C-alpha cells in the first residue's frame, strides 16, 4: 500500500472510529444519527478537497475543506482521549450510561470551543512579541538595533490581501531598523497570488527587507517567487550575505536556502559556508534560516544569532510532534555560543486555526551581553 492510500485509509478509519464511539452515546435518535454520520462522510470528502484546492480554485471549497480538516483534527483527538477515559472507567467499575453521554457531549463542546477560539485567533492580526537578545561583543552603535521578523505567513487559499495589509501596517508602525522574513511566505503560484502578496512592497525599514526561502516556496515554484520577491523590493539571501552599516557599526546578515531545497533544486542546496564566505568575523553575524535544524551548521561557521520559523505547531496537540523533526519548537534557544530564535509564525498553514500557539510579529532588540 502506497503512502497516499495509507493516509486515506487512516482518515476513513478515524472517521468511522469517531462515528462508532461517539454517535450512539449522544442519543440523537434515528434522524439525528443519520445527520451525524452524513457530516462525517462530508468531512472525509471535504478534507481531501481542502488539501488539493489551490488558490485559483473555489474559495468556498478551500475554506470548507480546510476548516473541516481543523475541526476533525480536534474531534479525532478528543474522541480518542474519551475512549481511553472510558476504558479506564470500565476497568475501575465506573462505567455507566451517564458517563458515556456526558463525556460524548463534553467532546462536542470542547471541539466547538477549540474551533471558535482557533479561528478567531488565526484570523486576527498577529500580536507583536518583544524580545531582547544579548550578543557578546556587540558594538555600542548596534545597542538597541531593532529587527522585525515575519515568518510562515502562507499567503494562499484563505490568507489574502487584506490579511497582508494589516500585517504591513502593524510592522511599519514599529519603525524597525531591519525587516526579515524567514520563509514560507506563499502557498501557490505567482500567477494566483501576486495581488495578494503585493502589500509587502510597502514594508519600510531603515536597512530594508530581506527574505529567505522556505520549503513551501519550493512547492510553489521557487524561481518565480524569488524573482517576484525581488521585484517587490525584498532582497532574497540565497546562500549569501550582505554587510549592513549602522552609524559607525557594522553587522553581517546572511541567509540560506531552505534545509530541504536541494530536493527540489540541487543548485539551491542550503549552504551556511557559502553564505558567510568572505564575511568579516569581527562583527555580529546573523543568519536567516527557515528551519531550526540548520543551527548546527550555522554554529560551525561562527554565527552569533540564527532566526528561524517553520515549526508553527498551530494547535494542540500537534505542536508536540514537531520535536520528531526539529530540535526546538519556538522561542529563544541556545546551541554552544550561538543563539537561535524560532518564530511561531505570522500566519497559518492549512486549517485556519490557532490554539495554544498564537501567531506573532517578532520585534527583536539587540543588546550587549553583560
């Protein structure tokens, strides 16, 4: 059985499990039970469309499919937890119809609450998260230097121009010295999304806006998007660096292609060595890298601070599975002498939900380590 068939079988099995374990205890009656089973069938169908519909497709179908995916994700998790609780209750001799019905209703209420809160949290403009990061040997001229980091916006089927407009207004209101975008800006082609992403051309910072590619740029046509980012005035750091002069102080800002880029474009192999080639080592060295797992290689080339995204972990409990692939999920971490800050993301991917992992626009202030 290939991977796709295995995923389909798993989704169908989970839908059947939810129906068999939950619907009888809800005491919906014959008509209500038929409607409940009908919803589960519709959910299974819509989830497939939510994954397949691209930006040029039906907005209603995209919203319906992606929302169905988010709802069922919560429904399956809570149904599995409920089944575990009922097994324990049965072993302890506490089994009763009241427990069965009460726990079934609790699952429905919990799913409804998580979905409502998750949608509101995902669709609001990301909050500003303030971080002060202390770097050793930071020149006095860079004390208080401000960097606004955006990451994982995922302009696509449900994130459109209005969403981006609001982000741009909030970022420009911060008057940053530098704006960086650590990958996964888009989910779709330039032809489909050029108008939606256009407001990013209005981002304003003293030293400009710099971008690195994420894995989703490679799913969506990286070469076309790199050209479009440059056309919008955002410099793409593809395994290269620039030197920024801030008053009488200098810093190196480097960027690498996504960790998995070579799977799509061998010439884009993620290469921190190339990114810092020829860069001075007596000034602060910052690296933009979409995935946190680039940190080991960044440390080896003398990077002081890495800024990353990718992990998202949009809603509970899925954020806990990120550690299977990445060394960290979010926040400020340290590896050797290097620090790494991992954004939870400014937008969202797939289901328009965020629960337990709020989106962020990160304003970083560099300070001198004591």
